[in-house]
C-alpha cells in the first residue's frame, strides 16, 4: 500500500527522480500514442522538469500541480505496451514502478483503440494491486470512430476508479487532478492460469515470494507468474536483493512445468493474460459501422448554417417533448385542454409514469399511516416514504432523457446539432454542446444539470449555473395556473407567459457571462489553473452517422441513473424530510395546519419580498408559504397556497382568492421562476460541482436576482400602464 500523504512529503524528497517535497507522487504509464504525453502536459501545465534514470539515456519528465491542499508530482514514464521489458524505455518504466514505488500508478486507456491498452492494464492490476487509477483518453475520437467502451463495467471488473478525459477539450481534467491528489488507489485482477494454476499458487504462497513482494513492490502472484514465464529481468532483481534462492527455485519450477506439460510455460502465461483481455473486451467494447449515404445526407443537413440550427432545435424539442409527455403528460395535457378535451387531459396528467408512481407512494403512505397512527405514522408516511417517492419519481424521467441523449450521441446526430447551435451560444460563453442541457431544462432541470458533466470543465462551470434558470415543466404548471386565474384575455396571458420565459433566458445568459468574466477567473486562480476562454471554440470530432447500439444506450442510462441515485438522491431525500418537518411542526409541536408551522413563519419572512411589488398584508404570507414549499418542488407552490386558504385541490379558485393584480401576478411568476432551484436541482448541482459552499452561494445569488427581476418587472409594467 502507498504510504500516507502526511509522511510522504519529506521522504519523497530523497528520491532520485523527484527534487523537493511532494505530498503525493503519481506515475503516468501508457502505451505509445495513447495521448499520455498530451494528458501529462494538460495536467501539469508548465511546471515540469527533466530527470534521467541512472545507467541509461532515457529522459523522464516530472510535473507538479497543486490540488486539494496537496502538492502532486507526476512522473511521465516512457511508453510501454506491458510490464515485460523489450526495450530500454520499457525497462526504465518497470524499474521506476518497482524501485521508486510511487503512491499511485495512473494507467492510460486509449478509448479509440482500447485493446492496445488493456494488456498493460491487466498486467498492472496483477503486478501492483491497490495502487492503480485509470485515465481513459481520446473519448471524442473514439466516438467519432464508432468505438464505445463501458468504463463503468471495467471499473467494476478491476475494482478501480476510471476517469474519462479528453485532454484537447479539457473534459475530465479537473476530476482527474482531484482523483490523483485524493484517490487511495484500487485495481486488482486474478488471471486464471489454467494448467499452471497449481504451480503459480504454490509459488505465490512461498515465504520467499512474500519477502520478494516486500522488497520489489510486485504482488506475490505476479512474481510467481513471472518466475514461470522466465522473466530474466525479475531474476536479476531478486538476485540484487539477496533472493538468489527464489530465483533458482523459479527456474527449476519453470523447467519442471515445461517437461510436465510439454509446452513452454511462457506461452501458457501469455495465453492466459490474453484470454483475460479478450473477456474484458467482449463485455466492455462495442463497435459500429457508418450508415448509408442517404443518412450521411441527413447529417449534412444538420450542418447547414441556416437549416441546421432549425433542424437541431426542432429535433431536440420533439425528442424531449415525447419523453416528458410519457413521464408527466406535458405538453399533451395542455394541448388537449386547449382543444376542449379536459377529461382526456386529466387522465393523461394522472396516468403518466410520474403520476402512477405518485399514486403508488400516496397509497403506500396511507397504508403506513393507517397501521402506525400519530406523529410517527405521519413521519414514516409523508416524510420518509414521501421522500423516497419524490426521489424515485425522477428515475423514469432521468432514464428516458439519458436514453434519448445516448441515441442522439451514438448515432452521430448530437455532434452535428452542437456544431449548428455553437455560433449562437458562443456569445454567452458556452459552446454548442450546452444546447442539450439547456433544452432538456425545459422539461426538468435535474437531468439537465446532471448532463453538464459531459461538458469541458470550464464550460460545465458556466452551464451548470445557467441551466436552473430555464423554466421546467413544474414551473410552467404554476405559470399557467396564475395566468389563467388572474390575467384576462388570451393576448395578455400569452404576453405574460412570454415575458416570464424571456426573462428566464436572459437570466441564464447573464449568469453564464458573469460566471465566465468574474467568478471563474477567481476560482481558477485559487486552484492554480490557467484562465479559461470567455468565448470557447468548439473542438470535436464529427463521427459518421450510424444506427445506435442498444448496449451503448443501456450503458448511458445505467451509469447516469445510478449517478443520480448515488450522488443527488440522498440529498434530495434528506431535504424532502426537512421540508416536510418545517411544514408539519411549529412552536407548539406537531400541527396539521400549515399556517401554524415553522414553514409559515418562514413564509412571513419570504412574503416580505412581495411587498416590493405592493402585495398587501394577508396574501403576502400565503405567497411566502408558497415560496417555502416551492423549495422542494415548484408545483408545491400551488399546493401550499390551496392548503393555506382551505381550498383543497381547487388551485385556480385559491389563486383567484388572493386578489392580486395582473402585474403583481406577473412579478410573482418571475420571482417563482428565477428564485432558488428546487432541492433536487440543487442536489444535482452539488454532485456536479462538488462544492456545497458554491451551490449555497449560487442559491443566494438566484434569490437576489429573482428579487431584482421581479421588482423591475412590476415597476416597469406599472410605469408603462400609467403612460
């Protein structure tokens, strides 16, 4: 195991290669032409030096960077196809790994030709178990070539963290820097050596082999296998540390195996490792062939400077509208209601995927409350089961959204859509790739925020703070309810809804610009990173069109849904319970009247905001309770208002009874749309930016921006109406 970082700084300063103290030393290993050197340059910038391994004329480059409070030193080792040296460069790589014993070995996996890298990965996992990290490179090139690799499956097989990167585009670089600084290492594999297995196991358990493992850094199993392989380099290493007897024993065992099985053990060792590589390849790699010329013409249409953006936006809107219609009924429910089919719209609203899940958890909560009466039953039913139901209600939506994105990406259409939209988004410090989370945000901000992790680091920082301003379908429910109840006339209602959406997109664009010009440079300076471009260029491979493969789609859905449940789901669940408690308890204990709860007291404070657009006493508190309940889900605004006024499920009646003017309604809708993203979105942001402080600061920023926009909207409207 690697030595701890708090002691390695001083001891590492005595190493032959690394001058000065390092909290952690990592060795970067990979086959030639895998993008290793490019990755090293991007990771370390200009903070590099040249060293030379004694006895050879092979240059070793050393780089440094600062991350997570640690000074990280990276040794860029010569390219090697495996750990059995066939050249001076490969000999140097193996010697440094065994003699210098770096804290972490970062093995480069070239996703464009993964079989070349897997042999080295298998050998490294066998030789140095518990010290590996895999950096997968050339992600965009692999996609362009129709090569897809299931990195999650590889991570599971080897028990090692895999970070997907694209050095030229900056994808995954920040995550890799952090992983190298903080990750304690993993990776191990047990190769089945077939007829040699018994001999390997006997050598592996030999006390001398265990001693050799301590002195050389190799695992006992790797030493045993290499003794049978006839590894002259290992024989010399053992003899140099006083283990001549083990080297001689290995030679005898090798000769006995040759006579017994009638074949050179070296061949059996190589075949066993290649079978392991082939097994991993079969389970992790999918290759697709280009589509016909007819489909290539369709791809050309998406790249057209005028037709391309229209086709891209139309295609994305139709794709995500279908997904959201299946999950939530929107927008078909609105269309059916406008056409006079109110009953059909109600059925669609109740019997979509989210509605069915909601009915199930409502029924389950009722059963629990019937069995467990009192406050405990309310906690179990409405709090815990309600929280679980709220988390799981996102799963079908997230799964279908990511399935849609995977189909677009695997087919090659996604790259063409990004190129066509790029000139427009570039003005706001974003690239064409951001179109996917932005359009997705019209349905739900949660998967939209999660999808930003596929963006380059500097762009992800901007997009993740812009996306939550896009009005999701939950906010649209509130917007349509208020406009229908308090604003008369189809033209006025249309203008009101349009105003809210325009202001939301302005807020998103403004936030991206502010993040690019003022916030991001400060954070990057603190991290010691080079400044990011304010207007990013779009660098990506344009893959040939081909039919998407179900395996690739499944991998995307599985990984991203699991990421949501693992990272954001826990936070959503806990915050859902906290919000329930705020609305269920007050100064006098448990209460069924929301007006007597702590949430209502917070509502009094939040309601003061509405005084800025002249909402009178009384309605201000109810609107404030709506703001508090809207923290958990934006449609909760309507529920809170209806419950506070005793109107049951008749939300339109409740909203009308508030007595707001059309201008006050418009200002409140702007406030609801822009203030604090729902807790699920905020949890997704925390899991994406990996900073609770940054997410909390962003929440405060949204509240202040929402207050500014809503107040300005009201007073400008009042001024115009008085003219």
